[in-house]
C-alpha cells in the first residue's frame, strides 16, 4: 500500500516561486516512479513533471521553470516551481506508480494560485 501526502501549495504573485513536496509512505521507496499533475478549473488533469524509469519528463509549458526531484532520505518527490505565471493556477496532484502494478496512487491535491 502506498500513501501520498502533498504539501507546499499556496498563493504567490506572478514571477514568484513555490516548492511542492509529496511524501510517499511505502516500504520500498526505491522502486517508486512518481510525478506531479495539475487540474485547473474547467480543464482536464494534465502532466506537469514525472520521474520514471526512463528519466524525467516535463510538460512543454513548464520546461525551464519547474524542476522535479527525488529525495531518498525523506521519501519525497519535490517540485520546485519558479517564474510562476497566472496560468499555472491549479490543484496540483502527486501521482505514484509501482512498476508492474495498477492502478496509480494519487494524493489529495494542493492548491496553487498565482496572482497577476
């Protein structure tokens, strides 16, 4: 069983930064692939960044501004978000996958609001 708890969302002005953290409760963090998705009001959930067995994948809209990282000491997947834009406003969700197993695990979401 894998449990996810997100933290770090909030309100920030355009151009500012936020850091999201996803704490992964599991007995085998080393095998976990995980990343961040977001869902804006009235839109579908979309990939933001993901660390998988084949490397790191970023959405084109965040490439160069966001950085995803994995902290094996803390069992977290973190998302550093810089140069935030109003269009980054959304609920951000952490997703974790155990290779060879379905379905994915999802966190409860954390709100990020970027004011202009």
